[in-house]
C-alpha cells in the first residue's frame, strides 16, 4: 500500500512548525521562530495568516517540496466549539469559527493556512483540538449557577500518549482507565475512562496545579480583592494567571533546566510544591475513576525532569504504576492520525 505524503502544520504563539511525513516517518521537519517585534506588527487574524502562510510556502520551495505531491494536510486544531475526540475535515463552518472565536490563540491559524494551501486539491484535517469535550455532566458544576467548568486541555498529546501506552501494553485504549498529566508551560491532568476524558482541568487559563508560567487555581477571595484593588489592570491580572505566574512568579524564569542546575533550598521547595500540587490533582482524578486506575502517565516537557517525576511518583505510586513519556510530539501525533485515516482505521468526522 502506498504511504501517504502528509504535510503537518502547527502554529504556536511564537513559532510555526512544519513537517512532511511519508506515512508515520518524518522526512522533513522545521521549527521557525518568530520575533516578538515581527508579530506585534500584525494587527489582525488575516495578517497573521498571510505572514505565516508566506513563510511556509517559502520554506517548502527552498526544500523543493511540491504541494502537488502532498496527499493530505494535517493541522493543529484551535479554539473551536466543544467537540468529541477525533479527526475532523476542515470545512467552511470551521474556518468561520476559527476566525471569529471568542478567544484568539495562534492554534486557530493552522487550519486556515492549511485550507488555503490545499486549493481544494487535497483534504485538510485537524485532530483532537484543545476543545475536545468528553466530560461527564457532574464534572461541569463549578459551584455557582453563573459558572461552569469547561474542557480545554492538551487533548492531542493526551490521546496520542494514551494510545501509544495501550499499544505497548497490547491492549486497547478503550479498555483502560488512565490518569494522564501533561506537564508543559501549562498543566492538564485528565481522567481517561475507557477512552473518554471524563474530567480534566481547564488548562488554557491555568486551572489546577501551578506550572512553569501559570498560577493554577488561586485563593478565590484574595483574587477578588486584588482584582478590585485598583492597583492592577485586567490585562495585568490575566498575565499573572497565564504567562507570569507559577515558576516565573516565584523564580523569574520558566526554564526548569536552569533551575535544576542551580538548586537552592528555596527553589527546591518551589519545585517540590509544583510536584505536590500535580500529585494532588492526580489523586483527585483517582476518585473520579473510583480508584480503578490501570496506570498513571506523566508527559510533556516537564516530564524530562527526573526530579519532578520522582517527586510525583513518590506521592501517587500507591494508586497505580507510573509511566513517563517525556515531551510532546504534536507533529508526529498529527501525522499518525492522518496515517490512520489513510488506512481507514479512523473515519473523519464532520464539524457542524
């Protein structure tokens, strides 16, 4: 069977990642970093699309990649309306929702760029966007009728790692109960019950444990007082929650490797506190699964830290065996979903 040639596009806040896969194997991969002053000149969504699309076309041309040779395009999914896990074909409704989303994020750009590059000559898909929502209804209650817990998390890596683990155990993901902690710039901890993420913290705004750059769940009363003190703008408080919280707030850096290379008693305690909070979240999710947990999986960039993973494991190994899958290979996960689609092991869903 012919292996498909898959173009993968992943737009981040300060970078654009491009890759070409033949089946599951990467043949070309590049991360293009964008300077802050370059991005600040781009005033709206459309100008971002043009800027990044031109960069992608230039790179592919320099690498002698003919778009006519591409069989499908896989793109990072953005902040759409809540959807079930799966692969979705990019359509006009999706493009409209990405362009007019109430919250704008760089991830919204990828599918629009992919669609424009396709020129209707090859299919374009997204897989497991951050808005995958499989939460059970009881988990949606926040504690007041004006508020509701929502599902925004690192769904692509959660699902990819879960399937990889299941395959290695010669089992089906849909037959397992897993707790997965994705630990990167943001942290999401999800309860996977037989293939469904029935509870997870809202990682976009940093709910849950504090992370390298997010504050996590703060004391509500103190946050209200701070918000109305007049000392900070709404934007400044939002930055405290996402971007300037967590390790950045405590140490001035989000670089975990730098901190571990220069450990002091204080930084050691701060890192222990982050691991402590992640472990507590894992414990919460164990109750969601009624203690019936097959494995706990630690993944994301922070999972490269033996110190953090070791601290977490000490606290949670009584629940279930702990497995570590460091990093988050979103490009490979997107290509893998495209390959499964090509082999008819997955069926693309319609975005409605």
